[in-house]
């Protein structure tokens, strides 16, 4: 800037800059007809200085209108920046032996483009990585940096497209889904996260539990452990310290959870559970626990007790649920009684129908219930067990204090979902709650069609199961064959490049996955430390699930 331009009009000064003593001031208010005066710079003269010889200065002119220029700050002398590129390499390269000097310069074409276009012109450019918070998982091959998993941070921060901390893992058997999840929970423990494994159907989390000093519980025919799904769980721990109002509100929570559970269990026997059944069961629960009689401390009950009470309905039940007489009540509750009866007398008899015998430390760093001994009883039995445990898991999150952070793992979750609509609804509700209860729900499955086989095409269960994908802000897609890759692409709207990562790169080694964090994609190889190797090795235990060519 070498001069000063002043449109001389009546008006006010609205902008002023200075460069080596020259001032540019715009005065406006007089419209296009303003007269311009162009004046050469006078070094060292500021706006407060005198004008040209024989004329008035700008400041004097402005002062006529009652304004004053602010004083010009004295520029701070900055030290000259050191040039980091001291040695410039010419077009022939560096001189000297083996330094890369070329007698003929490389025929380079010069292009000019925007930073948006540069990614297309030079595809080897690295993308942005995610923030380095949370569990350090491994290397992101797209950004070239370390990859950190922090689902809660992603949901609370500004990671585009992540609205909840839930995670869904897909991958062919033996690709390292469970291993990746184990490493994730282990590394998140450094940030005070506790872990609850809601049903370990292959007993593969036992090693991890023992390494953390927690003895996992196991249920199955012939084992002494009993789990009462109607246990108070953590809700029963400090009941005596609650005031009367608090005790009543906690009772309401307990009844709500039990009703959802019984609905799921009855639904698993393909018996409808509508509002009338809900009213009947609700009444029986209040009667059996002593709530109807005004007790503050509820008595623990079991499923056989409910079943028996329904066989011998009390006059209060008949009256409150508006049955004409005892026979009417028995006829109307036949389906309900038979469904509960099959749980009491069926293959699961003796497992979930008595008071709990295991002592669960709800404050331990990890808790897990091994279910592999149930496998011979069939998938339905495992599904029912998972439903019972789900109810416990919900109780745990209901009493969680602020700052009590949990990761809830549902490995092989489709076994529970196959039970039908009620089981799917219950999982759906848990995933939706994660934003309010601060839990990270981790769902592990083989392929999307596992989710969709929960009911007939177009059924409500399938519809809800499809929604699961959107209830999980983060999808971790491990190696798959190309057919399932297509299925995933169709459901998640993956780009061809993303699909190739899943069906190609990710199948070349275990633990490799495409992490879809909202709209952000990361191509991650999870790195195992020597400690992790011992904790994640499942090859020996699940010989049927290893990949061809493993030789194990
Ligand atoms: N990140 C990893 N790097 C190398 N090997 C892994 C990794 N994760 C798991 N594995 C190995 O892969 C095998 C199968 O892993 P697993 O987690 O049981 O698979 P999935 O749950 O997908 O069936 C395990 O024996 C484990 O040792
Ligand atoms: Mg697994």
C-alpha cells in the first residue's frame, strides 16, 4: 500500500489500516459522487499527523465531525522466521556420489488444482485420522496413523454421523470379532469402563475374566449354579437404606423389568402376551412379593411360583382383572400358564427356576456367565438363557451411578433374537437407552442376514432388526466372502472401495476390519500384544470355526 485514498464526503470513517506509515481511510456517506483524493505515502506519518503542506490533515477533517482516530499501535518487532529448507535441491537432484543426481531432469508436468481435487489426481494421499482418545487398537491404513476407539467420545463429540456409542461387529467366524472386542474392553478398562458379558455362549471370555481376577459363573445341566431371572440383581443390594418413596419407585422399576422379561419368555414359546396377560402377571407379581400388602422390602420370587399362583388364582386377581369367575380366569390364562410351564418343566428345568446361588460382584471389572453347557439343549434354550441374562443386564444399568461406565457385550446375539419379536424388541430398547444410561452396547454377529432371519420377510421383527444397524453409530466390518460383502454394501450403502477392503484386505489376516465410525471410514489392523495373544486365542476351543488352511 503506497498511498491514501479518501473519498471526501460528509460522513464518518469506518475502516482504517496502516502499512509502513501509509494510511488508507474510507469515508463514505456521499454516494457515488464522492470525490477521491489520492495522496502519496509519507513514511512515519500516521492519521494523527498533519496533512499535505497547505492542506488539512484527515484527522482534522474527521475532528470537524466530532470524531477522533484511535492511536495507532506501535508494531511489535518480530524475529525473522528461520527457513527450515536451507538446502534447496535443484531439478537435477543433489550432487555427489549416490545422492540421486540425474543429468536429465525428470519430465514433470505441472498442474494446478484445488485441495478438493487433489485427492482424485493423487490417490495415494492419506486421509484424516480420528482423534487419539480412547483405546489404542492398532494402525489405520487410510490415515497411516494409530487408530483409537472411543465410542462415547465419538458420540459426544463432533464425529459426523455418530449419534450413539453402540457398536456392531460383523465378520465371518474366526476372523477375530471376539478377539477385537476383548482387546477393546481390556484397553477401555484404563478409562474406568467395566464390562458385562451378557451370556458367553462359547465360554471364550473365561480366560479374560480369570486374568482380571474374576471367576466366571457357569450354568448348565448338572452344575450347582442357579440363576433366578427374577432376582433383584444389583437393585436388591442396598434396599434397606432406601426411604419409603425410594423403595416404592425401585419396586416399580423391578416390576417393569420383570414384566418385559416374562413377556420375552412367554413370547419365546410363541404365545401372545397382550395387555390382559400383562395385567394378570403384574397382579401376581405384586401379590407374591408382598407389594399388594404394603411391604417395603419385596420378597424374592421365582418363575414356578408365578406358574403355581396362576393355577390357583386368588379372588383379588379374579376381581381386579375382571374375570367372571375362577374358571374364566383359568381358561383365559391357559396359554400363559403353558408357556411358563414349559420353562419350569422343559429342558431348562432346574436352571432358571430357583433362587440364585451364585454371588455376583456387580462392581467387578468384568462379569460373565458361561453358557456353553447349554448348547446340547438346543438354540432355543440358549436364547431363553440370554433373555434371562438380558434382564439382569438391564437391572445393572438401572442402578448405575453417574460416571459408572459399562461396556455390555452380546456375542452371538442372533441366538437371542431368533426367539422372536419380544426378544428383538428387548434388545432394541437396550440399544436405544445407551444414550441415556451411558453404556456402550456391543453387538457381535456374523452377517446381516443373521439379524434378518428373526422372522418372516416383512415382519415387524425383521423391520426392527434392520433398524439395529442404525442404532449402532459404529460398525466394525471384519473379513467376509464376496456374497456377504454385497449384502453389507446394500444394507449400509458402502462404496465399492469399502466393500473391497472387507472382501479382500480384511480377509488376508485376522483382526483386520473396516471401521465405519459414523461417516468416517478407517482401515484398521488391530494389533495384539503378547498379553492379548494369550487372552484372545480361541482356535483350540472352537476347532469347527477356524478358517480353512489353519491346520488347527
Ligand atoms: N487382531 C488379531 N490379530 C491376530 N490374530 C487374531 C486377532 N484377533 C483374533 N485373532 C485370532 O483369531 C482367532 C479367531 O478369533 P475369534 O475372535 O475367536 O474370531 P470370531 O469371534 O470372529 O469367530 C483366535 O484364535 C485369535 O487368536
Ligand atoms: Mg467369536
